[in-house]
């Protein structure tokens, strides 16, 4: 579906009381774009939810954004359950999706079922996300059969960074392009409710969007997909270690916060804070 065929006018999703996996399918069918962002804590999740975001992903990107790590690989299952629960309690409207961390689903289907179940039971997630394609189709099918909605993740899959060797775009050659398309179909056939497509050429993003009936949510996958997701800390300008090309920065909060803290320090040191009005 190309950009020109999208339904014009305001998004209708904001009128829905609750976003579900069925809502996402309806939005794709209607040509309504899906707006998704990440959250890892109760306070920010509540802000995103009240602002009308459709999907909140509790991403394993918590490793790089909140823990200061170089990759997402070290995140544990217990940590993901903890962060999901914080987000889940703050969220009323958005669909909450919990990331399955590295080695929480790759070893066996039994592990995947147990760990995904924890994200729903303990973490209050409403769906889980796993990275990879055809090699995990049986796992996706087993999770869906157990009543656990699954969002796939193709293209650049950060948990495989040591295998890839870099964060360069994926699907730039014909062989990998065809592999990603086949993986997308395999995930759909296995019962996935949606998929994230990361850092691929825009024309491949459009091809995947047209090839499957489930929503394709892009991050660096061009404009002609069914929705977009960003790391909220990139969007707000809070994360400053690097700036992904695909991440539009709507604010530069790191600079503003640093300035505010500096002014506070000056006021404390000069005796200007607290004032008489701020004292008892």
C-alpha cells in the first residue's frame, strides 16, 4: 500500500477506548497508521498513554537506554518482567508489548512459553515481541496456540548484533531481501499479530507491507508501512550517545534538563533557593 492510498484526515484510532491486537488489524485494513513508542517506567508510560500512543513497547533497548550497556544482549528475563509491570500498571489505552530478551525463547519452545507467560502474568504485557523469522515460526505458533499474541521483528535484529558485526541496514542485497520477505510470510502464517521491521531500504519496507495482511511497524523502514516506532528517549533528545538516522528528535531534553539543573545549582549556592514563598 503506497503513501498516496492512505486514508486522509485525522487518525481515528484516538477515538478507540482500548487498542488491542484486533485494533491493529483494523487499522491496517482502514489505512490508519499505527503510532508506537518505547517505555520502561511507570511515569513515562502514563504520559505516552494519555497522549494517545497506540502501542507501547517495553523494549530490551532498556539495556542501552537505561542501563548504559553497549548492546541489548545482557538484559535478563527478570528485568524485562519488572519493567513491563511498571509500564502495564500505568497504561489504560495502548497495547503493551513486552520484548522477549536474548535466550528467553531461542533454546526451546518450553522456555519460550514459560517466559512469555511471565511477561503476561507478572509483567501485565498484552503481547510479546521476538526477533527472527522462519527459524522461530514453530515457537510463534506454539505461543499463539497458548493464547499469547506475538509481534515479530525482522530486518536489523539487535540481539544478533555479534553475528551481524555492525548496525548497518539489512536487506540491501537481493538474497537478504528475499529472505526477509519469506520470513515475514512465515511469521504471518505462524499467527503473529504484527511485526516490527527495522533499518531496511524503504522499498523493502513497502514490499513487506504489501506482502502480508498483518500490520508492519517500521523503524528506519521508510514511510510506506503500517506504522512507526521510535525509542522515546531518542524522540525526546534524552539519549545522546548516538543519533540514529531514522530517529527524528522532537525535543532536546538532555540540554534543557542539564540547563535547569545548572540553574538550580546556582540558586542553591547563591542562597536564592528556597525563597520566602518556598519556605514554611
